[in-house]
């Protein structure tokens, strides 16, 4: 799930009644899965927390955008928040020294948890054999500041989740760009998860090859530094920290099959052992109509020093490389 709001504490200073400054002091995140209507807001910084009266995750598709709503009750008052809203619920006197008073402000800030899609849309039609969902040119703005714009397609020849795909330009909040990214969508226009092995152009620093599974960066990211290529390990969108990091020995990048079908082979040193990691992105298959359909896909295999090979879709098998932490 995703963070729905933050409990923020601020230090507010005043000098003989005149406001001087306000600065962040402490913060705690509340996950969407932690909210319970009728119960108190989790991780509140004092004993008596606000009560969650209502939570509506909202909706975003081509027809309308309804923002999420969080309704709290605190000290007999009802507070309604939408994404981006921050309200002060309480304050307490902290100390005073040399005429300067310090107050602790207790605030709640709600954040956006849903991507917002604008663009073409296709309505379901059984007679014309049309699926419902994003179709044609469109764009997606993500809560974290990322942006995607591309062509959305619905393949009737593969009526399952893979029928909903899009290909286009993905721009990260830090300015990094994937010129040709693949995104999985759904019939409701609420899911826009990047999937595949992609080339990333960074505004500062070398280009890299990174893997994305269900919208999260994972596996081994290879940075193509001209002097000395290097790697970074990811798991569920978070960097993996090892006591003794894996070392890159050599690599091979194969894009001979097609532009969107990449295979990255890495030889890594972990402790005194060598591991072979193969990451593949994309898959093409032939359907019953003799049409070739591209599917966003990821696959990772790790060959251990004893010759055994482990495989999965998102790089969880990299956890088997444990000797570097011994």
C-alpha cells in the first residue's frame, strides 16, 4: 500500500509575541492499510489521537477525477482533508528562554496516492469486440512527481491483464528519462505500472540499465560509466545495503532480438565467489490469430557458485547471494 498522510510536528518560535520562524521537528507516515474507520489515527505523537471518521480513496479515470478524502474528528471538531491539505490540530507550549517562546504544532498532511490519467478512452462493446480502458494518446501524472506520456493500446487477441499496455516516454521527478518505456494498465484507468528492462538517461552521471517490476525498481541496475561501469542493487524500489557490496566483474548487454527485448548478463563477485545474474525484459508471443503480441515482462535468473540456478520475475532470488554479508 502507500502512505496516505503524515503526522507532522513543527517547532514555532515567537519573540515577545512576534512570529520568528517555524521549522519541521518530527514526522511519521501513516500507511493506507493502517487506517481503520472508527479507530484513532495511527502514530499520532501524543496520547489522544484523532479518530478516523471516514476514508474514501477517490477515483481517477478519463471520465472524472474524485480526490481521496480523509475525515477526522478531534476534540469535538470534524476535519476534512484532501490530497495536499495540511491542518493544525493542536499545539502545546514547549519552553521560553530570553523572551523567545517555542510551541509545538501538531499537524496532519494528506498526500496523493493515485496516479492521474488524462487521454483517450475506449468503451466496452461486446458486438464490436472492444475492451474498456485507456486507448490512444494519453498521459499519467504520478503522486511522486513522475510523468508518462505515450500510446495506450488494447489487444483483443489477449483478453487478460496483458491486453492493457502503453508505450511511451517516462520522465522521473529527478529529470531522468526513459525514451521507450512500457506500462501495464487496467480497465478502470487506476493502474499504470512500468514493467521491463529499460535504458535510463540521467541528467547528471552515466546512463543506466534498470529493471522495473509492477512499477518498482528492482534487481541490479548497471551504470554505464565510460571509465568504470558499476552497479546498484534494488528491492521493491529501495536500494539494498550490504555489509560487503557486490562487485561487478563483467557484463554483456544483448538487444539483438528487438529494441524492447533486452538481456543483461552480469558476472558479480560476492565475497570469494562468482555469481551469474541474467535479467531479461519483454516477451513476444504468437496468439491464435497468428499475430505477434508484445508483453511487458521481467525475468531474473541467478546461477550460484555450485551451479544451481534460481529464477523469478522481480529479482527476489538475489537474496540468495548471502556470502557478501558473512
